[in-house]
């Protein structure tokens, strides 16, 4: 069977909002139309994707899998369509992925000063799949933190991002000037296998509410400071390596120029 991308986009919106009404508003279609399209998709796939109640919409196991697939398929298709339009219109474009807290703007400014005719896009890279934008075509180069899947990628080391402890200002340790790893041995930590978070916002809310603490990159702490959180250096915590990443088979001159400029600029900063 052929997967209808329009229906897949409709389903992804419902899965994101967990609500037909809000999804219909985002898609600018009537709610009954959206409901019929989702039912049609379920019939085509031969499985239930959603569990509907009067108050909520939840994903089935199959629905969760399709939602994860859609988050890869839809951006990849959108990137492919954009590349086709760029070729038709003679547009040169460079898309740069970046991990949260890592600032690539200095490198982009230096590059733009020499290549003013090139359109620049920036693509946030989610922490649990930083390499994804490089693999689905949304970005040609990434400014990322290790570790991630480096298969098929060329890596250019940039530096080291120190890690700091993030904890609520009411925590007894928050009064200290610095910590060691031993100070954290008895603390409930986020991002261990039993308690992972899907976003920085979720992580910081859990920390601020006293549920746990976390070791985070210093660049993230600087970019997402909050008055209800304290950030303390952990003197013996290993830093996180930062790097530029690009597909091994990408050798375009435009990309080589950006890598040369970015390597020098980011290492300096």
C-alpha cells in the first residue's frame, strides 16, 4: 500500500496535541473531516492508532510507533521538496543543525560575510538523536555534542563543554560554591535509564519542583538560566566533547568553506 502523506500529517498533529479539536485548528480543517481522515488511515493500515474517550486521545502501541516514524518521514519529505524548489529557483542553501545551548551564530556570520548569496537555515537537534537532521536531509552540517551515532559521518573536534550540577535553589547543596561527584552519589538524578526527559523544559520543571537534579552542559546552563535553579561546577565531572559533523560523502565546496570557517571560529570562541 502507498502511505498518504496528507493523512500521516493529520495523524501526527493529533498525536502531538492528543486532541482532535486543537489538531483541526492547527491544520485549518473541520474536526469531523480530520476524524474521518484518521479513521481512513487506520482502515488502510489495518490497525488502531488512537484510543478515543470523551476527554482524551491516547496513542496505541502501533500509533506510538507510527508517530515516531512520522517525525522522521515528514521532515525528510519537507526537506526534499525544499531542495527541489531551490534547484528550480537557483537558490544556494546551507542548513546547520545544532545541539541545545551550542551557539553557531558566530560561524554563520563569518560565513555569510563571504557568501552573502547563500541562504542559511538552522535546525535544532534533539538530544537523543542529534545526528538525525544529517541523515534525513534537513541539515548538511551539525554542531553537536558527543556521544551520538557517528556511522557514516566525518567528525571535526571543536572543544569540550564542561558539565555543571543543576539543582533547585532550595536544595542544601545549592549553598556550596562547587561540588564533586561524591557529593551527588545519594541524589536522585535525571537522565538515568529509569527517568529520562524529552525536553529541556520538562527537565528544568522537574528539577525546580524538587524531583531530582541533573548534570548538564555549561552552555545549556548559560542559555537557559532560571531564578529557581542553581548551577554549580562539579570539579571532577568529565566534560562533553563538541564537534562539527558532516556526512562522509558530502564534499561540496560550499560545505567545505563553511567547515573551514566554523572550525576556526568555534574553536576560538
